């Protein structure tokens, strides 16, 4: 019995249609049809996945002289690792490189979103612009929501494009021959870019307070100069964060495929345990940020919520882990 016939038999034995099997393998129905009609054969990564789905050995699938024999139930259960082939790995890296640009741009738009509101209200308050307070606030809020809307569109687009690769963040994987070496080589080539962008990004965030100090030295506490200084601060921070996020997303894609750092198997299991708590934490932070910002109108100050929340995140989860270990 050839591979095509075995796929048909095992698919029907499990009661799956071609569409259902295609969905489980993340391929098109046409691919399944071609495999079953012997017009093409699956690559080794798909063969391993078929073996896992059908519960048979790869030898039973590939060797014509071996009959379909289910795995011996007496054997210990092995961890169900997803396999990643060269084609899948390259496709993932291309998507993440594109996502890095989109996500970093979205973050930049979010940070810059209140700039026009700050400038308009500052210009109106000091008499530089001949407009009513309501007009200044209205113009600023329209710009704010347009920028935030654009950022949300970028985030949603990235989420949809990357949905098929979510397992790399959450599940243990096994890379096929050549993938590990390819990823390490690309990471080595990217390392100088990562160091350069990370360094420049951090420096921009650190020096972003200089415009504020300059405005204070110039005696601009009550003038439009202070509003301009805050706008300059946000512009520098947004540029720095853009660089940090962009290089971190790309570096993270290498770590996902190599299961290193934040994407090691231990880290994946830890995130799975604390996923609900993490979601509640960031939803609470977001709600608090928006409430504070809209109630006070102090968009030039409320951004401090995010760095404080990021630092507090590590402290909160450190305490939770310590309490969990103590209770064991």
C-alpha cells in the first residue's frame, strides 16, 4: 500500500473530510487531494504531523511493505511537539520582519497621538492661535483618535497575519534538519543591527527630557514653549520606542524558533499558568490610563503609567511566583 492510499484510509478511519484534515495540518484542501491521488507527496514536516494525527509510525506511512499498525500502547507517551520545517520557518521570519515594522509604527502613533492636542491647547491658552478652547480640544482629540485608530488597525493586521504561528509562542516545538542552523546564522547577521537600534532607542528615551529642562531654564512654565517641549519629549520617546520595539520583535522571532530566552519551554509553561492574571493586569492598567487621561485631560503626564506598569509587572509576578512556590 502506497502513502496516498494510507492517507485516504487513515483519514476515513478517523471520520475526517479532506477539509478537516487540511485544517489540522494548516494546508489547503487541494494539497490533501493531491496527496491522496499521488500527484504530490507531503514534505517531511507534514509526514511527521500526519504520524502524530493518525497515531502511526512514520515507517508505517512511508514504507510500502509495512502495513498500517497503530503505535504500541505499552510505549510511554511522548510529548506532542509541533514540527517546524525550513519553509515554515522562513515564512514565519518574513511575517515577523513585516510585523516588526507595523507594530513599532503602531506604538509610535499611540505615543504621538496627544501631541496635537497638547500643542493646540497650549497655543490657545497663550493666545498664539485665535481659537476657542473647544475648538483647540476638538482638533486635538480628532487627531488623537485618528492616530490611535491607525495604530489599532496596524495591531489587528499583525495579529491576523501571525495567528497561524501562535503555537511557536505557546507550544514546545521540534525543528527539522537545517532549520536551527539557518536561524542561528540569521540571528548572528542581525546582531549588530539589534545592538545599534537598541542603543539608539534607549539613548533617545533618556535624552527626551532635555527639551523640558530647556523650557524650564528659559522660564517657559506658563508659555507655549512648555507645550512645545512636551511635544518634543513625546516625539523623542516615540522614535526611541519605535527602534526598541522593531529590533526586539525581530530578535524575538529567532528566540521563538530556537526556544531560547522568553520562549524556552519552561517560559512557555510559566506563561500558560499566568496567562489569565497577565490579561487582567494589563486590562486594568489600560482602563486606569484611559480613565485618568480623560478625567484630568493631562495627556502630557499620564503616559508615565506605561513605564511604571511595566516595572510593576515584574514585581507583581515575582511576588505571585514566590507565594506559589512557598505554598507547595
